[in-house]
């Protein structure tokens, strides 16, 4: 089922929030020890309802920043694969694509936000992709700090274990 809202926000507002968090995610990565050696110029983010992820139809997939054509194809594919894969595993109790990742072709970077939404990201190292999705969900009011902490613990994402995450806006 396609929708023009994400929680109590319009899809446009949700995408604006994603863009704000994406700018911070790129800055955070590029100023990290890892990012100083391999800076990134862009990545993809997707929003799904659980139903749209199962149907493999995102509400939106957006490029944040700039990518070469080859990287754009690769990261868009991975972004959408992560979200759809998580949708397929929700019934098993999965809350993160980390839980079905193989770290070769099936990467972490998508999370269940609340009961109804899946956010995914691809183009940064996976812990940064996942951080982007969880911080976006937090800023949209679709999740809370306890859930962020629970998912970060499941995926062993130390980037989001307190007090590292921030709220924007």
C-alpha cells in the first residue's frame, strides 16, 4: 500500500528529515578516522512501509550527495535489497537487516522503525548506513532512544551506543 505520509508527517517532510540526517552522516563519516582515508560523496536512503517492502516497492529512494554512475547503480540496488530483505524477515522477529546479512552480498543497513516502517541506507560503511536510518527514525518520532539502543546492541553497532547518537532539529 503506497502512502503519502510517514507516521504523522508528510512524505516530503520525512525526506527533508532524511536529507538533514544524511548531511550529518556524511560529515560524521568523512571526519572519522576511517573516512579521512576513504571519504564518501554520497549514498542512498529508502523509506518503506512493511507492506511495501514485502511487495518490493519503496515509498521513496533518494540519492543524498553525488555518486559515479557505477556506484549509484550499486548503492541503489543494495539500499533497496536491504529494505526488502528486512520486510521478508519481519514475521521472524527481525528488526535489522543485520540479522539476515552475510557480509558479502547481503549487508546490514535497514531497520524496522516502529511497527510500520523500514528505513534503509547504502553507500557508507554498514554501521554508518544503519546509524543514518535509526537517527532518521528518531528524528521523525517513529522510534525512541531505547529502541535505537536495542537495535544497535543486536547489530553490535558501537556508533549508536550511548552517548554517541544525536538528535537534529
